[in-house]
C-alpha cells in the first residue's frame, strides 16, 4: 500500500493535503477505500458549506457498506470533485489524486498538526490489525 508523503491522516482514515495556498484537498485513504470495496456513490457537500474538524460532512457508499466522511480539518468548501457524481469508482482507482472529495479553505491550518503524517499513519494501521 502506497501512502504518499505530505498527506496528513485522521483516525477515521480521511486525509488532508495542504495545497500551500490556504486550501486543503480532502479524501479517504487507500486503506479505507480498499476495506470498503467497490464504491458506488459519494454524497458531496455543497460549495460554501462549513466543515468542522471531526464532524461528518458526507457519505461514501460501497457494495459492502455505507460510511460517513469526517472532516480532518475545519474550513469552507470551495470546490467539490463533481467527477465523483458520475464516476465514484475514482475513489478506488486513485484515492490520493483523481478520487479527492473536496477542497476547503482552511479556517485553522494548525489543525493539520494534530493529524498523523504518513509514517504515523502506517504505524496506526499496524496497531489496528
């Protein structure tokens, strides 16, 4: 399993990637999409919605289960990945690139510091097994 450097991870298996302009892309980890199986639907928030760290902001549905999405950091949704509406399988195919879910303008970028880096996330996954 490839876990890219520079991404930050929550204990709920969402990731945030600081874009360097006050925004962050948010998605679900390779581990999460693999555990869920084939993703068939992603419920996206609306542009302009406020997300609060650790609170639910959407839903991912697979052939196996339905899982809530939790915001790893707080902020305002400035873009949604509308390709997921017609191609939710992008989350399975490319969880860190084409399968991102939302871009937010972070209200508190320091929240990234509370998330796990790639190495810490790998250790967390090992502990969870």
